[in-house]
């Protein structure tokens, strides 16, 4: 069984320069019926509220996405659908980059104040830049591999059909 210990911090206030004695909390104030402190309950409540907010946001976005995609399909508006998907990807990418940089800045500010915020922001910006560069390079490599495979298949099909020097098989 793990050893669970509670650290109790008491604050003393002074009134007319006479220190007051902190009162001893009773067991009911320190713990609820499951043995969790009030602080732990507050943390759990905020986590549950945050999770509920994220779930509601995700469901709303998915509902709008399904409705718009259905409308694009009904109208056979493939260009509109492509534009919508591209805009959604850009917004998601910008949001991700902004939250990463903001998180780095806030973490740096917690550790080192103003200079920590600057350093945290710079480090997270560099990290995002390297990550995005590697992602783009990976996608380019995949595209080039696909193009090379298509070229090899096309050249093979042309050789089997007796087409040489890039001709289409027309004799003029």
C-alpha cells in the first residue's frame, strides 16, 4: 500500500499587530467522504469541465464538417469542397503553431519571467519551424516517389507498346 502523506500549510494573519493562531481544521474540512482534499476536488472539477468543453467543441466542429461535406456532395461542388478542406487545414495548422508558441512562451514565463518567456517563445518557434520543415520535406519525398513510380510504369507501358522516343504511336 502506498504511503500517502498530506502537507498542511497554514497562513497566519495579523490584526492590529497581534498574530492570530490558526485554528486546527477538523477532519471534515480536510477530507471529504472519499479521502480527497478540497484542492484535489477542485483540480478534478476543472479537468472535467475542460474535457467537457473540448468534447463539445469537437462535436460541434464534426457536425458542421459533416453538414458542409454533405452539402458539397449534393451540389457536386468539388472545387468548393477542396477550398473548404484547404482552409480547414490552414486554420488547424495556424492554431497548432500558435498554441505551441504560446505554450512555450507561458512555460518560459513561469520559469524565468520576461526573459524566460522570450527564450521559451524562441525555442518553441524554432521547434515548430523544424517540425514543419521536416513534414514538408517528407511530403515532397512521398510525392516524388509517387511520380517516379508513375514514370517507370509509363515508360514500361510505352516500351511494351513499341512506342519509343516519347511518341504517342502515330505515324505521320
